[in-house]
C-alpha cells in the first residue's frame, strides 16, 4: 500500500504541474514548493522548531491560538508555519505574524520530506483539522518529534472509514501522539478504526474569534457609512449570496449593504450588479456615503467589518467549495445566515440549534427571511424583544459559552514534556 501511495503522489504532482500551467495560484504554490527546503536549510538549520501545518487560511486561524501558547511555552524554539494552498500562504505572508519562517509544504515524497525534516530539529509538529501527509508524518516520528492534530474533524466520507482505508488509518495510529477532537462524533469515528490516543477538547476557532472580537476592530469610514442604520455584511460572498444581495437592496432600501467577495476578481461583476455602489478603496474624507451598497475591494477587513453589522450572510454554503467562517460574525452577537451545504462545519448545526443562525437551500428564500426579520424588528415596540434581537443574543451566547479548547490542548501537549509546566 505504501508503494501505491507513493505512485499516487507522483501522479498528483504531474496533474498539479499541468494545472499550474493554466492557474496563477497553482503556479505560485509550485514555485514556493521548489524553494521550501532551501529556505528551511538557510533559516532554521539545526534549530529547535515548533511547526504548525495548515491546509489554508481557515485552518491557520484555527490553529493560531495553540501556536501562540506554544511559542510562549517554548521560547527558545523557532516557529515554522507551512501551507498547502496559496490562499493561506499569500494572505499570511503579507501581514504581521509570529512565524520565523512560512513555507509551502513540499509534495509528499519520502526523500523530499527526509531532506526537509533533517534540516531542523522538530520538537512539536501539529496539523490543523484534517490535512495528513503520510511520508511527512512517518519521517517526523522517525526523528522523535511529537506529532498532534488540533481541532481534528473526522467524518464518515474520509478514506480511513472505507473498506480499503485500513492502511491509512494504521499510519495515523502509528504516527500520532495525540488527536484533539472538535466533537464527540469525530472522536468516536477515530476510535472505531483504532486511533485511540485522543480526547475531545472542542474547536479552537472559538478561542480565535474571541481574540478577534476583543481587539481594536475599527475600520476607517465604516461608521460614517452605516450611520445608525441597520446594516448587512455579506462576507466571502459567491454568486448565490450576491443574488440575495440584489433582492435585499431592492426590498430594504434603507438598509446598508457591505459586500466582501470571497475573491477580489468578483469586484468588477459586483459593480455591474450595483452600478451605484462605492468601492472601499476609493473612499476618502470628501466621499458622499449616502449610497446603500459598499463593495470591499481590499483584503483583511472582513472579520472587523462584522462588528458594524446588524446581521451577516456568509458565503460558500451553496456549492461544494464549502461554507466560510461563520464564527467570526457570530462572535459579535449578530445572527448569521448561509446555504445548506456545510457537512464539514459542525458549528453551523450548533448555531442553528441555538437559534443564532439559519441555513437555506435557496438564496431567494434566505433573502425573503432576512427581509421579514428586519421589517419585523422595525415594527417591534422598543419595550419588546424582536426575533432579530433574540437571535443576536443567542449568537453571542453561543460563542461566549464555548470552553477554552486551547487551554486543554496546551495542558496535554505539555504533559509530553515533563520539564515543562502549564503556561
């Protein structure tokens, strides 16, 4: 089976290189992988290292609270962060971060991973959620690194739980020192295939969004744009959410819309949909802010923009790409609405159960519900609680009531290092 896996990796590399010929993001990832080992050899040569791997930006945010605490607990170790996708690497490399080095994870060839790991002294490695590369894990264990998975989320469709998945689950059982699960269901699935070294600690994204809520969330000109009006932030929007925005703009002409597309390439299309809209990059002190549609054509603002919202619509839930982060919005005590394709997001079901959010199979049904929610709130006497207000309180409680997953994870990791104490 190990031979078949290695053949699969070689085929994957060929396909990736072909795809990179036509895709700019893939080309960036390919070029980055070609220099990763040289970067580690030149900047982390022989150093003690704490290494976090994240598939993309969402997993980076999820793992960051744990990485920050490990940096405090192991002050003499360098921090390495690796990404698989350009969306993670390109976003994080451009802003302030705690890493001594950020790289693209090289392709999972055994010889490549041996060169990479041999270039440093990896004390702790953890991957976030579910990005597993088997040659990497085996090489790390051969070097006596402690290997963990943080906010693990196992689900039935994964290869570990298929008839032919025994070899893969055996590798995890052999290589992992501990898995920190988001849910009881995830833990039960892992144990069903013999991955017993685990505990249920919750989702570290809750810890992260609590951090984000408590920072300075001021965004220039947004208060002036909203100006005491109800506002809807459409975060990481795709086509479906933009269709809903068109309906809301027509039905709620006094409500301010803030649209932050998942990809800035959608900005020209949004300008066609909303010709009167402002682009955030063009606002200055003299700009007339009376328009009711603002298009965010800058990156890195979305999590702060939610602090100005009456409610949020979060994209990705109407197609297989998957739902984007709903917790960043819920943390500010606003209800969150989204599509119904979110099988890898257990927090969505939990938020719905708490009545702090709602999913819809149709974007126009979602727009209709939001329209009535806001109109009903406008009709509700000041001494009564509207459904909008109730859902807002529920969303706030949902996030604030979650346990400190990072604290539990850190305590267990440090138990593998008797010389350390809990930070």
